[in-house]
C-alpha cells in the first residue's frame, strides 16, 4: 500500500555503463526538457505534457516475489502527451540485477516479461521524461495456475504494514523485501496474530545486501494456532531503506500485495463485483485505541456494515472480519476521531482464484488502473467508487501497446454519490490499462480480471495520478 502516491524518489547511483545503456533515454529526456519545463509546487522539475505537472523523473518499486516455473510481467502505462523513457531492474537473492530500457509512447502501455523464478524477485521501474504508472502480474505454474496482481509504490516509507500473511497449514506465505540501493539495509520483522506478538531473533535484524532482495517464510516463525485466524507482519527498517510485500500460495490460488506505507484513520477500497466471499484484515499497531465504522457503497446506495460498527481495537490488535455478504460493494472505513489502522481486503474470484486488494486513504480526480492479466489477456472489470456526496462524472480511456483503444460507453460514466459502479471492459487478447478521470467530483478506481480460459483471478486498486 501503500497508498502508492506518486512522487519523485531518490534514484540509485548509476552503474558504470549507465550512460551507454540509457543513451536513447537520455536523448529523449533532453528533448523533453528542451520542449519546456514547469516547476511544481514542491519545486520538482516536471515534464511538459505530463498529467497534472507530474515529476520528470522518479521510480516505482514492486516486491512481488515468484516461484519455480512462474511467469511475470511489468505493466508501464503512460497517460501523458510525450514519450517517457523507462528503465526496469529486476532484483533477486544472489544474482546481479537484470536491467532493460525502453520508451513508452504517449497514451500507451508497455507490457514486458520479467524473471520471477526466484521467490525473492522484485522489480524497480524508473521513469525519465514524464510520469508513468507501474504494476506487476504473476502467473503461477502447475495444472491449475492462478494470477496475482500488485501495483507498485514509491519507496520513501519509514516502514511497511502487511495485513494478509496467513500461516494456516494449507498456505505458504512469504515476505518479499527489496533493497534497491547501493548500501546495506537492515530491518526488523514484527509478527502479530489475533492472540500473540512475536519478534523472532532471526528477524531482528535481517540484513539485505545492496541491490538485492530477500524472501522470508512467515510460517517458519508463526504457524496459526488454536483460536487464531489472523496473521500480520510489520517491517521496520533500521539501517537504510527497503520496500516490502507479501506473496501467498494456497489451494485457492495465489495473491500478492505490496506493503502499506502508513496507517490511516480512513480507507477506501473499490471492490464491487469481484465475486464471492470477502474478509477484511485490520491492523492497529499505533499507540491509540481505534473504533471502527464502515459503509458499504453498492451500485446505487450506501449502507452501514453491521459487523464493523463500533468495534474497538486496542493498540497492537489485529483482527479479521467476514464481510462476504457485502462483496458487491466498495468500502469506506473510518476510525473516528482518534486512532488509525492499516488494512486489506481478501476476495474470492467469481470462477475461483483469490486476491488481496489494498485501499487508499483519499479519493482523487485521476487514476491509472493497470491490468491484472498475463500477457495473453482475458476478461477485465473496472470498479469506480464515489465516496462523495454529489454525483461524479467520469471518463475512461483504455491504453494498449499501440495507443488508445476505442470502447463504447466509457467516455461518459456517472457514479452516484456513496455508490460503486462496476464496468465490464471489452474483451481483449492483450492486457489494457485504464485511465480514469473525474471531470466533476473525485473517485477511487480499481480493477479485477479473469485470465483467458478462467486460469486465474486477480484484483488491485489503481494508481492515483499526480
């Protein structure tokens, strides 16, 4: 989660051959700079033609993990009016990072395969000359492959919260932590269940070499015991910075989630139309008691979630709530006047499969919703949630590898106040990103997808545009 707020981040020190490999990108960036620069309110250089005065350079981080025989892709969507140079670096446990560079044309999406056979595999997406959104997709191996999708985040958080790391006997859960910088990083791991708090000595601290990533098997340290239905993790950096995520494999499928960068008194989760049962996992690791309340925002109206009304969570508490009866609604969750939490929603797909969906503290006027599909494409759904008190007028543009893709009924969509609208996107044999812009009001956007042949379900919240 973090919230995935876009923003410039400190770039890694270039390798000796950086100038050679990125000559084309440097030329492109120079052309963009020559065409005109603006200064954002924060004094950051921004690219002419980029959406909303977006940063000229920055990076996204994707601690997705992987497995033996698995496939993986990175999606990079450029909603702006100028080409953007991109460098994708994939990290692993022991091997040197794999690097590739390319250009994403204006109003288009690039889909590139990345190696994900290492359980610790992680990807960094750097951009030059304009803002892009980035996400990753995994496809597991075997006779019943599933799909997991994860949006990428900025890497400046002081720590990471991971609500959905179960350790039941039929699941395998790992923390994926990447150090994409040129100095050693150290971090502690705190594991909490609904009955215990653990700080394993082996994980206090964990040391990660520069430009490497690591995978930690959570069940090795905290198998679910009697009366336990919730396992969470917190990654606390001690030296340097890291980015953390989780990967869960079970008979129901696979799901990936990037860590949440900070607790918040409010979370919005666009989740309508995702399928069957749904469970909300909540962490309160702050110093104050948090009292929950939640609204389920359905297709036409909102209603209070009975099982969450007035539930008090003490500091250090973690808990799972069954909200399956409201699976076709988005959620607006508050903690009242004090306290803050981190949370995620675990949802079942309509034809099988499972996904972890994170939330966002705020609605925005613009979103990019990356595809949750392997390169072969499939059936996709777009979810638009309006937590405001007035209707939101929304336009949707689909981006493919060759530019915008026409689709009827998406140019003008109205989302009623306190409601969530689910749109079925046109079938496609290539994954498509959606650019969602509210011309009035503000919204939250997400998506879900079923791969071709039904072999895999994934869902994620979109990336807010700057």
